DNA sequence: GACCAGGCACATC
DNA sequence: GATGTGCATGGT
C-alpha cells in the first residue's frame, strides 16, 4: 500500500475543512469521547452547553454531579456512559499529571513512547482503540493513522486487506504505514480527508470515490 | 419508520 | 479471535 500516494491523491480531490476543532487540549479529548457513534453537529451542541455552564476542565468536571454532566452532554447520545467516561478521563489526567498537555497549547509533556501512551489511554473505561488514536494524534501529536470505518471501506475498495474491526485492520497495515513516515500534521489532515471522502461516498456511492482514486493512480503511472 | 453517525463494553460462541 | 447486542440522540 502506497500511503503517501493515497494521501496526495485525496489532498488533490477533497478538502478536510476545519478538522477536529477545539480551543484546548482537554476540549479535544472531550470531543473524542462525545463523538463516539454520533455526528459532530451533536457533539458541538454538547460542548457548547458545557462551555455555557463553564464545565470544561478536568477540575470542573470532577466536581460536577453526574446529573448535570448528563444534562449537558445529552445531545451527543449514550449520555450515561459518556458521562462516566468523562469522569474516568479526568481521573486519568489527574493521576498522570506528567503526560497531561498544557491547556491552550498542545505541547506534549510526555516522555512515554507512543505504544505505552496508547496502552495507558486504552486502560480508561470508555476509551477504545479509535478514541485512543484520536487523542494520540490530535492531542499528543503522535503520527498515527485512524483506521475508522471510512478508512477501512476505502482500503477495501482499493483491494487492500481489511478486518471488520479497528484493531484487526490496524495490525494488518501498521508496518507499511510506519514506513510511509508521515508526520502528525499529515496524519491529522489525512484522517480529515478520509472522512470527507467517506461522506462524499455516502451521497454518491463508493464507486465514485474508488474511481477518483484509481484514475489518479493511473494518471501518475502513465 | 428504518437506518446511520467521526464506537465501546460485555456476553457468547 | 470473531460476531452480536445495548447504548440513545438527532438527522435523512
């Protein structure tokens, strides 16, 4: 799999828009939890309500009753679980002060390698592989590829091996994606492009997206 | 009204 | 290790 080529083709054909917004590192983390199996517009409503209530820091969440959190994040759905996950996330941050990025700038204070940091994130109840990778990429600025449903579908359409699960697919492509040596900024853009392409495919069919990519591949060869 | 959305945990086989 | 199901709202 030529990851750089796919990235460059998607860059030419699609735009990522204002991808993964968030004024602070913690807000990005909250977004990663709230967006699980829901749309970003729903997440925006929830975050807006949290901001209005001035509940958007680990300390503020920790000292806020769950009924209030639930009420604020309700638009994002699965609110009882996500409220618990937010508590677990704040606990994790407080227990790991050293790897907590400073609010307002996404500078990484952690000296942990990416695999260890990932394992630590996965130990948080409610944080699965995709949410962990979102946080690794957009908060800790680690160069990781997001093997979400759209990415897996695009890979499948390109004749690449895929698993039905996130982790299964990740293991299949881990080695080659690392060889491509994309940096965190490129990976962040890459993920945004893939979601844009996925949304386009939902409207116009996956064949359209596959055609766009394969035609570009052919163009480069000829 | 069915189906999906920028998933996860848990049960079961 | 792979598959099925509940979670729960909001949009199409």
